[in-house]
C-alpha cells in the first residue's frame, strides 16, 4: 500500500469528521491537544529484525497508509492536525514519501531524524495547556509535558465513534472486500483442482495481490477436519488423500481497513455436507436481512442459536426437538463463537461492547460470554455476520459427558467430524432503512 490516491473526494471530509470527533473527545478530558504517534515496531529479542509494522489505529484513522513508522500527529482542538513526518535517508530501506493527500489534509513538517522531530514537537506543545498522548507510549521518550497517557475519557469517546464509518471508510471497506473476494474465488478454484492448503493460500495471495505480512489477519485455509479448528493456522504442503471439505476465512486491506470473509465448500457437490452448507448459507442470508438500526445484536445472536438448533434437528444430529437443543444449550457446543463483531481498522474492531461514549459495557448474556458485539445497531456501522456449525472433538467430548449427550445422534456426528464444520461470513453496513451486504455483490460481480 504505497501512496494510494484517494481520488474519490471523500478523504478531506473524513479528516474533518474525525477531527471533530477528537475535538469532542479532548473536551472530555479538558485537553487542548493530543500527541498521536504512529508508533514503531520493537525488534525481536536480541535481534535486528522486527515484525511487520502496524500503525497505532488512532493515527491510522487520520493517515490511511502503513508507511509512517515514527511519524507523529499533533491533533489540535479547532485547528487542522499537524503531521511531523519522519523520513530518514537510508540506503538500507526505501524512505517513505509524503503522499499528496497528506499535504492537503494536514500542516506538514518533515524530519529526517527522530530527535529533531521530537524537539520540534515539544517546542510546539508549549502553546497548549493540557495535552494527552494517545498511542503506544512505551516507544517514546516521555520527556514531554503531557497531562495524560491514553486517558480513558478520551480514548472511550474515540473508540465509541469509530464504529460508525464515514463515506471514505466505507469506500475503503468496499475495496478491501473486492480484494478479498478476488482471493476467495482463486482459492475456491485451487481447492477444486485438488490443491493443498499451501497451494490455496498462495493462490489467494496472488489473486488478491497481497503480501502475507499485510493481510488483515492470517488466512485460515482449512481442508477436511481442520475446518473444525476455528483459527487453524497451518498450511499443509500436501493435499489430503481424500478431499471432503474446505473452509476459507480470509480478507483484504485497503487504506488500513479490513474485510473479513468466510466461505465453506463441499468437495462433492450434492452430498449431505453440501446440503448443510447451503442450509447454513440460507440462515445467514436471512439473519443479514434482519439487520436494521435499533436491532440488538444480542437478539440476532440468540436468533441464530435457535436456527442452529433447527439445523441440528433437521439433519438429525440430535434426536430431540430444535427447541430442546436450544434450551439445553446443545447448540453452544456446535456454535461456540459470537455471531459477529465490528470491523474496521482492526478485524475485531474496538467498541463493540460500549453502550455509550463513556465506555460503559453492555455485558453479553451469561450463556454467550464470547459475544464481542452487544451495542445496538446504528446506521453506518460495519460488522460481520458469521454463523458456524462445527464438529469439534473437544467440545463434543464435553457434550458426551453431559446429560444432554443422550439426545445426540453420535453415529451421525462421527460421520461428519471428518468434514470439520461450516462457517459463512459476510460484512454488512447498516443503512438508514436496513442493511447493505458488502460481500455478496462482490462475489456476484467478480465470480
Ligand atoms: N477472521 C476472524 C474472525 O472471523 O473473526
Ligand atoms: Mn473471519
Ligand atoms: Mn469475523
């Protein structure tokens, strides 16, 4: 991601929207300005190599490019932000160059060494009363006249506001979707040609034109029973002797914004596992269609548990009724994660459990402690809807040991365990009168 142009015209509006959010956030702490470092990656222990750089998301929301290590923003109430751009001359690495859009959006000062940058920043801070630092404080020599480091009353307001995406952010997320879907289509084809997990992974990277270190999260490329390992992280170099199923959870990034997409395929179209994929796909679409402002995501999650119960009964994984499978918490062993989460600069974006800008937490129901998203739905939120139904040996063993285990059709479960499981994940945008599915139209357009 080097110097994107952002020629869709929304960027300056975006910066102004974010600046106003900061003005409000800083007022919560009576601060006049904030120092927002992009950050820098520490080296591995006793090494001269570092992991891939991930900028401070508070910086990234203003500055949508990764090539910004050691740069700093000074966010000022009632003024445009000032960018202290770090560009050190080097013959080891290519120094970053200042994008045109940065010059339009910020007052810019360029520095070729960090000491000079800090000196200038400290000099400028003398103009302000209270100043907050919002970012990875540990990478800075805090010999700065700062009032507060990551004050909760500033950060909570920023994180609460981050759930609502500006038109600029929505455009980035559409691009991130398109990038991911190109990879998904190539991955599906490589699976159908008999490729190994590694082959599929490489096909994904090539078709989505992403390098591994820039992915939004590590690709989950799971053949057969590996689909039952929720964050399966290996890429087997050889194809399995028998191909049964394929689950891929992989996304794209644009301007730092993520997509987060999952599809599941049967190796034998028309078999019963394929029917299960289709049935879950229908339930996922129906759940997406229920999205509208004001809906409680917790209710959608509970609705999906009842739907998973219906599948367990319909496919005869249980001998009891769907109602019984839900009431006796049998579904919890087949669908052990939350229905979804906010999405943005982070795959599991922040603020999903905030019920207000003060950061008061909406606790998930006791039965579903993993649910990351408990706040009511609002226009311009982007989040995932990702039901799953898995055959996970460790959870099934717990079920077998419980009283509810008597209602389970263990022969059927044994037959399906080698398929791992099913997950279908789309990214959706809440609109004033309902919902826009960002993912499905990209598959239709590019597929
Ligand atoms: N890819 C991680 C998740 O779906 O939450
Ligand atoms: Mn995912
Ligand atoms: Mn997800």
